[in-house]
DNA sequence: CTGTTAGCGCCTTCAT
DNA sequence: ATGAAGGCGCTAACAG
């Protein structure tokens, strides 16, 4: 049980088994036929020596790393765990390791983060906000297989992208407010700047209003940034400025938390005085009181699809250019529809 | 901008700069003095060729990977993102990559997960529930530097451990229920089996009762598993069996969500009829209505300390055997203390 | 300060 | 089916 100072190599195994290292390599990789007798001898030697192949040597020899890289903006929020869970499960299933790195609070980067070299992974999963367009271009020009998440490919390139349906779902939930609950002055909280999800949600909002001949009031569009505090501040300000509104599309569920807080502080009842709806449905929505009407996003599935897409790209050289995952309206109580809470 | 078929190696750079590969290696690593003139020539060549050293070759030559491995049980819950955020930031800061793997729903493993070989990382961060004691022993016996998180070292080994203070905090919050709110029949929801956090919380609960001469009633101890549905079921059953209780220690905040749901369904008021308290304080506690009195756990800090500990272990061969991070009582409304909500 | 050389551990033709 | 040998790209003595 005393830690060995130096771990055994393929040569040790070969010697122990009385065969050549190529034979050991063959039983390790199961690529080429090996006689059963020899194979079991080798396997015994491997077990006896507790041998594990060294990844670095293998990588060098094959120029593959069996590793996927995941680039994230920041590790925060309900969004992140399911996404990673999806990616990790697929990676493991296909024999890939998973390397993670974030842009952190420095914002999107123009280059791959330091330790995360171009040769550490066979391919990259790039989440929105981790790399600038320039960074994507640069990385792509090295020939690194990559898949974009919640971010579309730069114009002239064709980098596969996996994302979710934002516009139609937002239009649907806003139309629900209009048609079922007769709301007319719907406050829209935006996403983070440059965030494509937020952009399409705003398009959906605009379409919904247009369909019902409602005007787009600039004063009804305020920053939400998918952040509860920013959302809260925006609602407080709208209240202070006596802007009239009878409903709020919060941008996402996290922002809805701030909306709830601001409305409650102003003694406004949800949904009687103001309807509130969100986007994401990752557990928070069910906890809020009243339960939040929102749009369900299959985030784990995004991770799964993205990982599959990348692996296919690595292995075959091509992949589906665009995977758009469906989102679904989840009616609870905060819009005004009744439902037993939680 | 057309992806190069084969990326440049150190030899290409050497040729381009008109020096030997060792010189290139030297300016790459900045270990050994190099004349400024030569250095800038080399740097120019590196830029011209857009050269990036291949990690695998480096790893093989140095027998180091500059990579930290993180082993998790499952990627779920509020716990996970802050932990990873802490680990990732420290790793990046010190020039380490981060490799992630989970035991998944198969439960704790007896060996390191497949793709995640013993030589892929310079050291391992092992979170409770990812590896059995046997697995820890086995991995340790290979001489892999490792740090345990929320899990203590096997008896005879001395593997550094980073965890949080559970017992005193639980005792404090339970005593708060007893002394400030005059609660006498406090239902305790356990953690997951074999989870040490849960074990120590139960010890704290028992100590608190003992200090106030309250009996330990077996019927007041029920499964919570840090899971909202299991917790909800336990409360519903207690209610059905007409077990008397005037307070609930939920085990953690996630379980408290289930407790709220069950009590609300039974038309019981929190905190008037029943006080509820949790553990974790990762955002959920503030969202619940009434706001949850709980214990704040510095999870990101756990990640930070653990990563630091592992890096020190890797670089110096020794590290603090035990890091116990303090937790703090956070009084909100669900115990009965008044506070403006959210 | 710089060049030469010998591995690091494994895979992979090429023979046999 | 198996063995021999070259090479993957880089670092680290060792000379000079």
C-alpha cells in the first residue's frame, strides 16, 4: 500500500507477460486480433502491476486527446448545472474527458483562455458569452472542431450551433397575457446586452404586440439582464415614474424573482394587479408564490445535443449546422390562471 | 484563413527563427536566461506561425499535466455551481486546467471513472459521494495527490479534507427554535445516507435537544435526503400519522421547499403553526415565502480552499490535513422572527 | 547564452 | 498473430 515512486509502463507489462510491447498495446486497444491465450496473459500482467496507460503518451502518439473542452461565460445560475450535466453524460458515454474553463468576469475573450491550449481538447463547446466573434473566428481558423451554444455562427463561417426556440415561445406567452388575461400594457425586461436569447425574446414580444395592434411603448422596455437585482431595480423605477403596466415579461425566471420582490414591496398583488411571466423553468418557477407561469427550456438537452454534435463533428468532419430545441409554455398562477400552488 | 492541415511544431518555429529548438523551448518556458535579441526573434516566429505548444508532448516530457481533476457525485442543485466556480477560479489562476467527471446515478465508485485515468491530472478533488472509501484508498495507493471534500479521510490514511462546520451550526439553529420560539417538538429530516454533512447535522440536533432536556423522539426523525420531494413525502406522512410537531429542521434548503409545500397543502401557517429552518442559503432561502431561516454555507469558499489545498499538495507534498469552514446562522422569517420579506 | 542529444510512453506501419 | 523499430513534439541534461 505504499505509493509506488514510479508507475509501471507498457514495457513493464510486456516483460511481465513475456510478450512485446506492441502486443500489449493491441490488447489495450482491442484494434487488432490477439490470441486469447496471449491476451489473458497480458491482462493478468496488467492487473498484477496495476498498470494504467499514460494519457499524455497516448495523446502524443495518436494526436488525439479524447477530451472535450467546454468554454463558459460564468458559472452561475440555474442554467449551468443541467447544461453541464448533459454535456458530461454524453462525453463520458463516448469515452471523452471534459475540460472546463470560463471567461469569468473579464467577459468574452478574443482568444482561448491561457491554460486551455488549442491542443488540449479534440473539440470545443463554446457557450454564448465566453468568446467574442473574433475569438470564435480565430479559434476556428486553427481547425479546431467547435460547436456554438446559444450563439449563432459568424456570418461567413458555418459553425454548428445548438440553441433553443425563443421567439415563438415568447410570442405565445405574451399573447397568452393579451388574449386570456386581457393585458394591454406589458412591461418587457431585456436580457443581457449581446445575448441572442434576449434578442429573440424581444422579437417575440414585439410580434405578439403587433399581432394584436398594440403599440410598442419604449417606456415599457427596461433592462432585466437575467438578474434579480437589476430586474427589481427596473420595476421599482417604473413604479416610481408611475409608468402604467398590467403585466411583466421578466426575461427569465431569475429576473422574475426581482419583479416579485418589487411588486410585493409596492403592495401590488400578483396576478390580480400585475401578471408576471418568466422564462427557463428550472425549479425556481415552482417555488415562487404565486407559482410562475413561464417557458420551459430543455437545458440538459441542449448540453446533450451539443456534445453529440461536437463528437460527430470530430469523428466525421460534419454535423448539423443548426439544432433548435423546442420550448414549451408552462401555465401556472402568476399570469392569472388558477392552479393549486406547488 | 483556411484551416491549416497540420499545425506547426517547435521545429518549425526554430527553423523560422534560425535557432535551435532548445532555445525556442527556453523562451516558451522562461526558465533559463535567453538574450533579448534571440528571444524577440523567436517570439516573432511564434506569432508568424501562430504556434501553440502541444500539451501532450509537454506532459509526456515533464510527466506533469497542469490539470486538476474534479470528481463529483452528481451535477445537481444549488450546491454545485458555486463549488465549481471556486475551484475553477483558483485552478485558472494557478495555470491549471480543470477536468470534470461524475459518478452519475451509479453512485460512489470503487475506481476512477473510465476515461478519467490516473495520469490525466496532477491531482484529484474528490467530492463526497463520488468515490467509496475503497475507491479513495485505491486511488491514494497509486500516489495520486488528492483532497477530499465534505468527506473525511479513511481512518489510517491522512488525506487532506476540506469541509464545513455542520454540528455547531445545527445546534445553534435548533436552539434558536427552542429558546426564542419555544418550540419543543422539532421534526428532523435527515440527509442522504452516508452523507457526513447530514450525520453531523443530526448530531447537532441531538445536542441541542439534550442541552434543553428534550427527549429524542424517533418518530420525529424522518428521511429528507436533501430532496424536496422526499422531504415533502415525509412531512405528509407525519401529518397523516398525526405526529405532533411545532417545528421542522429540513436538512437543507432544497428539502425545505418540500416542507413548505406539504405544510401549505395542509393549511398550516409558517411560522405560526410550524417553524421551518433549512441549511445552505444559496439563493433559494430568500425566494421562499416566508423567507427561510437557515445556515449560510460558504460553498464557493470550499471550492477555493480545496483547490488551493490540492495545488499546495501537488507542489510541496504536504497540505493542511483539515480545513473546516465556518457557517453562520441567518435569521429570516420562517422560524417566527419577523423581517421584511425579500 | 546556445546547440546537441537522449529520452518521456505509447501507437503503428512493416516485416515475419 | 506477433515482434521490431521509427516517430509523435517537447523538455532537460550535457557540452560548448
